[in-house]
């Protein structure tokens, strides 16, 4: 699988293997609602944007899958006094979908 970024820990983690069939029956009660308080890459500089700061997502009934595709690029900020601050900027694309499991094993992840 692909690594996923854990906003609360600010590090990449590998996804867990699929749940065994006996745990899939509880998927309809799983709540994936979350809030991203702050996520950044590199040093701070004035005017730097953090597109996921304060983002909250609430799931409806049943399980949902939420993915964030981040594109991180290096940059350098030059202040008026000539001081250069190396840092990074990022953009984000969000994907959300409801997951419906009808018994048995959960479906494989898309992609």
C-alpha cells in the first residue's frame, strides 16, 4: 500500500491490512469525522498558506473513506531585508466516498 500522512502525528504511516470479515459488520457504525488543526511543511514565513488548517469533515451515516492527495514543492521566501528562508508549499486534492459493506470481506481500496 501507499503511505498515508497522519495529521495528528505529522508523519507518514502505512495503511493497516483489511479488517477480518468478523469486523466488517461494524463498518456501518464507523465515524470518520475529523478536524485538521494544522498541517505544514518547512519553515514558516509571512504570508505562507496552509490549505488544510481548520478543515473539518463530517461523515453521514455509515462508513466513509476520505483521502487527501498532497503535492509538496520546495520554495524560498526572500524578506525585504534580503533574508532567505528555505521552506515548502503544498496543494491538496480531497476525495470522499461512502463505503457500503454488505457482509463478508470489505472491498479492496480503489486505485
